[in-house]
């Protein structure tokens, strides 16, 4: 049974998230907080599977939680809750350790979809985030005509000229297609892959972004 810790910026948002999660079969809420300082100790003690966290909190942005979590022996997966995928601070939060994000909706469907994707090892990515990821890795966009080829989805050669060890050309092509503005469904059509496979690949790219934190000069690269 997956467990989730809710970290929301205010009481109404926290209650709304509670109402959504309690209706999810097989899920449990094992803790909640409204500030990073309150949440850090609770998360370490309760060890949830997932922390569903607002991008901006009363006592700091997500990066404060990400910095603290790198010292924990067991780190939960982190799902960011945001109103817009083009929030300028979202890419930095994903870079610093968030595993995925979801767009909040009035019905709570965004949170539900985000939790289900994350437990399945899947994630989404906006065109802006994809372009920023390419820049972070030191890569340019592939030509659209090349990236769309079905063979590009199977290209396991190293991404040329990149700064991320192990990044595949297929991943560069995927980021490029998103940065060009293609929808996930359109990429599925070009590559003859299902949506779940595309989203698993996006989740893997976020992990590669996290690995860059060990780069001795991370701040040299800007989103």
C-alpha cells in the first residue's frame, strides 16, 4: 500500500489534498505539514513512499527540502504540485531532486494522475522543461526530421557533445521532440511506442538530471 506525505502551503490546500488521497483505493496518508522545517523531521521518521509537495512553501522553496533530503539514509520520491508547467522555478526544483510534477486541478485529478504515474516509474515533461534539460546537458535540439524517425527511439549511442555521462541519443531526440512542441501522443505515433514507455523514459531523464548534482561546477549551467 503506497504511503504519501502531504506538504502543502496552507490549510485549505492541505485539506483538499487529504480529501483526494483518502478516496484513492490502496493509498494511505502517513503525515502532513505546511512548512519545510516542520516536514523534514516528520518525513525522516515516517518514511513515506512519496512526498507530494507544493513548489513554493511559506518558509522556502522546494530546494530547501531537496538539500535536506540528500542527507537522509532513505529518500522518498517527490511529486511537485504546481499551477503551471511553465513556472520558471519548476525546472530548478526538478533539477535539484524532484522526481515528477503534476498540474493541480479543481477536481484533484491532477494529483491522482501524478501519484499513479510516479508509482509506475513514469513522468511528464513540458516543452520549456525539455529545452532547459537540453541546455543543462550541454546539448542542442536534434533536427525535427531526424528526431521523428522510428529508428531515433532505438538509438543507444552516447548523445554527441553532451555533458551527462550515459545520456543516450534516443533521450536527446525525445527531449528535442518535446522542445519542438510535439505532444506525447504525437511522439508515440512517430516512434510506434505507447505513452507509458515515453513517460518511463522521461522519468529516467529526470534521474540523469539529479546525477549532475555531483558535477563539480553545476552552477555553470543555467536553465
